[in-house]
């Protein structure tokens, strides 16, 4: 009686924590659990270490989708199997129908192994009776495969989740396509992913876009009148391809730029029928530095862009130079400064 109860307990914990199919659980071999601590083997009777931080490894036999492999499992499972092995009477070896080998099956008792249907016919009905829950729920009948799919989803939705390929190896699947059926994203994980996406978006510069609906409705926009104004904080840019402009974080006074202290900017701010939208602009490393590191980084960015044409055509150096000045290559200017020093 005690042997039968001990086996049922060990089979139950193996079903709940191993993530294996019922026929694989029935074919587990004696001594299938091993322990490691800091990469070194640990004796199974070293309970002090096992209770703290030893790693439990389970040897899974060859199965329908692959060869034998080893996987980490919860130490609670290893301790339950060790407890059953201590109670298990000596049993005759039996033939593994898949491999043809003579095997000491872990859950053999009274010269008989547990069947692949033992979990469905005995373990699950017993647990449902004790817990006072029905054997059928919204997902259908509770079968031996329920624990495998549940623990796979839990590992995929953990605080530090397994990747799809790690989960594939842990489940023993031949291809990631099979694993995808188990990798169900929980509502909590989906909510967290959505919130993280929002956090990421807030780390990217957000530019307000003012749409001049009067210009659109009147047809002036089709005739070339600016209708879209990017609020840069210090002014507005009317360049249609603002996202692609190299000068967007170091705006030269080109024809597309309107300072906020101008009459045009005041009129834009006064329009009551403007629709505000937000678009996210991914920044280059130089632009991000200019945004976060202050005036020095901005000056460096301006220097690198000095000879890059603005959307209006002239370069920043051509725009800011006096009319009588003779423009020199930027390399020549640096060499002249070095010579004077």
C-alpha cells in the first residue's frame, strides 16, 4: 500500500513538473535524476546542498520526436523521485518497446510498469476528487497533456522568460513550429509588452505636427502652400520629408524654417482648427547626443553638418557666412587654425 501511494505521489510530481508526455514519464529509467552544484556532480543524499541551490537534471528517454536528452527540472521533482527510489523494491527488467533494450523502469512496481494511460485514468481523477474540481473545464477534459502545455506557457511568460528556442530544447521538440503551439502569451505578458513599447516610444523624441487644415481644404496645399508644420520647440519646419532631414536636430535658417517669434509662427499657434498629432522620430547617435548632452554636443553636430546641404539647398556655412566672405573648405579652416596655434 505504501509503495503504491509513493509511486502515485512520484508520478504526480513528475507529471506536474517535468513537462513530459505521459508515455515518456512511464518509460523513465531508474537513476534518471542527477544533481549538480556549480557544475560538479553532487551525491543524491547531500540534502543540505540540494535544499539550497543544487541543479536537478532529468534524463529523458528517446521519444517520438527525438533522441534521449537531459533537461533541468525543479529540485522538488528530483527529491520526489529520490524518495520513490528509496522505497521502490527491486524489480525485474523489462523491454522498452521503443528501443528494444532491457530497462529498469523507474515506476515499475510488483513486476509491472505504469501504463501510458495511468495519469489519465488514475492520477487526474484522484487529484480532481481531492481538490473538488471537475475533470472538464472551459478548455475541455483535463488530460495528461495539460501539465505539459501549462508549464511550457509558464516558462514562456516568466519574469525572465525562456526564448522560443530554449523552450524547444526543454520540451524536446524537433522544430520550433511545434513549440509555438505551447508558447501561449498570457494577458499579463501581453500587457507588459504593450507598456514596455510605450516606454520605448517615450524614449524616442516626439515631434508635434500641426496640420493647417485651412490650407488643405482651400487647395492651397496642392499649389505648394505649406500645410504641415513640425514643432521643433524653438520653431517650425515645413519640410515635407522632415524625418529624412539630416539637419532636423541642428536646424539651419533655411527656407523651410520658421522661428517661433515670427508673425507666421504666432498665426500658426493662433489657428483654432489645427489638428495635433504626434509622430516618433528615431534619432541617430549624434542627434541623441545633441538632445541629451547639451550645447557642446550640438556644436559638434553643427560642425559635422556645416557642408551638408539643407532642404532649401544652401549649406549651413553658406547661410551664416557674410555676403562678402570667401568660403573655404572646412578642412582648410582647421589647418589654418592649427598653423596659427
